[in-house]
């Protein structure tokens, strides 16, 4: 749904990147001005998400679609995306 709604994309992009890049993500998240999303999901739920590599691979492909559809929204996150 993030490719359809720019507002939804803006509101949930931080969650997407915190799932994609869990290690060292606090620096990238704080640089963007958001809070760490781990507290809102819960420790057990977040751990299950981070271990699901199929989910993370699918999300990485979806980020390419977001870059095409909403380039100005995703642009602040591109340094984190291309740094890994």
C-alpha cells in the first residue's frame, strides 16, 4: 500500500527501514528524526521479523518500487540503503 499512498509511505517508511537494517539502525533512524520502532512492536515480535530473511528480501525489492514511485520521500533514507 506504500506505493499507492504517499502519506502512508511517509508514515511507515521508518518501520520498513528498521526491519530491513536492524543492526546499527539507531544512527540512521535518529538522523532522520524518528524514534526507534522496536519499542512499539515489542521485543519478541521484532525478533521474529528480523529473522525472516524472505520477508526482508521481499521488502528490499519493494523499496525499489518505492524509489520509483515516491523518490522524494525515500531520498532521506538512500544513504542508509546504499551503505549496506
